[in-house]
């Protein structure tokens, strides 16, 4: 069966050292806000974060740069 749904997430380590996977924050015009994650409903800036794609049970690291993410 083909995988039909791909989701974009942002991954970073919390101050306690736990790995956190959260939804990215979007601007009003629908563009991604660079390196911002929605944690417990509030947007937070995480300069150490990376974007990941999830499809099925697989996770693919796509890096920090939104331009490379959207052009590929």
C-alpha cells in the first residue's frame, strides 16, 4: 500500500535533555517561520532544531534550512 500522508515536524532537545518532536509554526501567509516550534500550544524559537519528514513509520531528517526543504 502506498504512503499517502507526509507530515513536517521540527525536532530539538529540551533543556532537560529529552528529544522533542513538535509541529512547526506558520506565519499568517502560510509560510514556515524559521526554526519556530509549537510546544504546548505556544510558539518557541529553537535555533538548534532540525526539520524532519514523517511518512508511514519512517522519519527523514531534512536539516535546518527551509529553502532546501521547500525546493526539494
